[in-house]
C-alpha cells in the first residue's frame, strides 16, 4: 500500500483596494491660493460697498456740489428737472393755489440755438454748455410759462458777473411779441441761470415784457397783472430752482420734495392734503405756437 501526497491549492495574496492617487503638492497649493483669493475678493467687494454707501451719505462740500451741478443737464431725467405737474400752493395772486402741467418739453439744445443774441453775448464771458427748456400751462389753460436752465462751465465768481445784467428771455412755443412777464436768476449753488417767461395761451400780442416782480405788486395794473402772469412766471421759476438746488446739494442726486415757495412748513401743513391729480395735458393754441 502506497501513500501519496494530495495536491494543494496555490496560495495567493488577498486582493487589496487600489491605493488612491496621491495629490500633487502643487495642486493642493493652487486650490488653497484660489480659496484665499476668493475670500480676498469677497472681502474687498464688501469693503467697497460699505465705503461707497458711506460716501453716498456724506454731505458734499459747497465746492464739490457746485462742480457736480454743472453736469446735471445730462445726468438727470427730464421728469426730475421738469416735473410733469407743478403744485403751487398759495403761488397765485392773493395767495391763490396754482397747478401747472408740462405740455412742451424741449430737447436739450446748443446755446446758439436756444438763446437770443443778447443772452449769447452775456454768456460769452462764462461760457455756455447747454440749455434745457419746457413750457407749462395753468389749470385753466389760459396761460403759458416757459422755464429754462442755462448751464455753464464757469466758477462762482464768473457767474456773479451775470447778476443784474440779464434781460427778458425768449419763450418756447410762443414768439417774442407774446411775452408778458419774465424773471431770471443766477443760482448760488450751481453754475446755472434759471429763467421763466409767461404769455397768454390765446396768442394775444403784447408790448415789451415786464419783470415779473413789477406785475406782482399790489398797485400793478393792466391785463398782465390782472391775469397773474407775473405770479405765474415767478412761481414756476422758483419751483424749478428748488428742484435744481436740491439735486446739487443731495449726495444721492435725488430731488427734494416739491413744494411751493409760499407753501406751509411740512410739519404744520394739513396732513389730509394730497398730491394733485395730473390733468390731461392741454396743447397750446395754433395762434400761440406761431
């Protein structure tokens, strides 16, 4: 009887999971740098937002506001510079309330196109950048008031030379022989002259236009004074001036709430008073537009 050695199986090493690939040191470093860069950019953006917000809230110096105001003609919407409706509480003769609706906003124009020859000569020393104009009518549609802004690149000293030298301005939408009363002023807060000139909407011809203040006097006579066209020109000009002054000194470039030059203080005004509704925009008569 013989014995035999049984055949055994071949012994092998147990299977092992493949080792994960080693990350290169350079890849890890690049990822870390990208993370740090992202955090830095986020922090910088947040810091800039905070500083910009603080700068926007900071009150401008008079000099900075004056320089800023020179560019308002192209950086401000027309509805802000010339609101569609002006509320003139107590702005009429005897303290009567007035409302004016804008009917003819003009595109900004070169000074040679919008100004008469005598005004062009006056602005030769200061320069003239652009002229903005719009025409309003009152609630009865019996009067027209053109209000304009003449922007210049001049400094305050040069603008002061215009005071007391401005003559009757031209209208927009009605010819010179229809002009009734006028006013013009040089703003202290901006290199801008604001003017206004009134007329009858029916197109009646008049003599030489009179300063608005003369037609606002208690003893003023004549149809222009009786119709309140001196009050119309002065009140519309004052309201537009207030808007422009507010834009010049506001850090955010936002307009101040529109109020009448003779309206009550907001703290004492009637709280039940509401904004006037915008009436349908009338059009100037054919005779007045000639």
